[in-house]
């Protein structure tokens, strides 16, 4: 697979946008998030104000790339989808280097990346995984690990940089394994709940060696056990997060743990017919518990 290099030499410049433009860009990122994910919007509101907008900026860019690889452009014209993804990666790297983009979501991400000096290799890994979605329909254990790292773990690590940076903390290396475990768990849960759509609409099978149309109870249980191991490891690190993010991440952890339990209790044939969800009243109870405990064990 051809690897696109989008890295731009670091450039230190006086910002070329004014505060009004920055505010509009970040409002646009928030609009993207609110338009796509209700659950994420709920948990994001639990983040402290210093970090809430920056996490939205990161996830809005992620959503933009997802729209390219999963949307109608790539399904009708894969070559054009690849061109658009390459353009987005290049634009993102330029925006981080120069501090400006005419793409409002990219500009918002650049604000965050420059403010917290986000590690460029994280977003490079993310775009590499997005490119795999255009080129790979089934995975080996190695390609699966690479995909999960770039598509989920690297994004979680970028958010961790924001959480710690906003709190003036430097213990990134201590908490990074837990952030990776949480991202991996979230991604694997999404793969399980989206088995039918990934297979029938996008033509993808993510879990190595497993045909989604013939998923057995034993195979599902192995995946669920792996997810629960990731969630347990994440929980150990979660309680060490700064107060600016601990409650929100606790809520997200609780929502996905509940979703995992529901998937574990769902017959495999039903997983292929419907997308398992957590009812609104259960979500509210999980969010209330996170608010009450503040992420404490």
C-alpha cells in the first residue's frame, strides 16, 4: 500500500487568523459533533471548559475523514475518495504548520494541535487507518492491530495530551497505555454493533478470521472477553485523569461497558439484523452515576 507523507516542517509564525475566525471554526467543529453523535455530545458536555472545545476539534476532523471513507463519494468512486482523503491529510498538516486553513474544521483542529503540541505521528497513524478502509476489506491480526491503533487509540492519545496539557501535567507516558486500551475497546465494540452495516453496506470484515455472516456465539464471546480486558485496563488509568476529563471519560466508559453487556446477551443472528443500543433512560442513569462519583472507584 502506498504511504502518503503529509508531514510539513514545523514553522513558527504569528497567528494569521483573528479570534473571530478561530471562534467560528470551533463553533463549526461543535456543530459537526452535535450533528452526528448524541452519546458523544452528552459525554463531551461533562468535560471541563478548558478542554471541551479542543476535544470537539479533534473529533470533528475524525468525523470529516470518516465521511470521506464511509460516505457516498468513496462508495461510487473509490479513487476520488482516496484523493479527497489525501487532500484532507495534506491540508491538516499545512494548517498545523502555518496556523490557518480555509476549511473551518481543519482550522479548528490546528488550533488544538498547536496549543497542545499534539504529536504529529498520532494523526499520521489515524489517516493511515482511514486509508486502509479504502484499500482493505478483510484484516490479518497485524493489520487489525494497526487499524485499531490509528483509528481509535491514536485519537484517544491526542485527547490525553489535551487533558494533561490543560492541567499542567506531564505524566503522559504513565497514562498512555490506559488511553490506548480505552480506544481499542470502543473501536471493537463499534465493530461488533456494526457487523451488518460494515458487511452489507461497506463490504468490510474487521475481525481477523471471522466471517460476519457466520459469527458464532463462541467467537462473539472471545471478542467480548477481549473488550472487557481492555475496559478493565482503561479503568485503572481512568481514575488518574485530571478532574477536567475524569467524569466525562467515566461516563463514556460506563456507556460502552453497558453496550458490551447488551451485546454479550444478544444472539449472534440478531447482531446481524439490528444495531444494539443503550436506551435513553439507562444512558441517563450512567451519566448521573459518573457525575455523582466523579470517576472515583
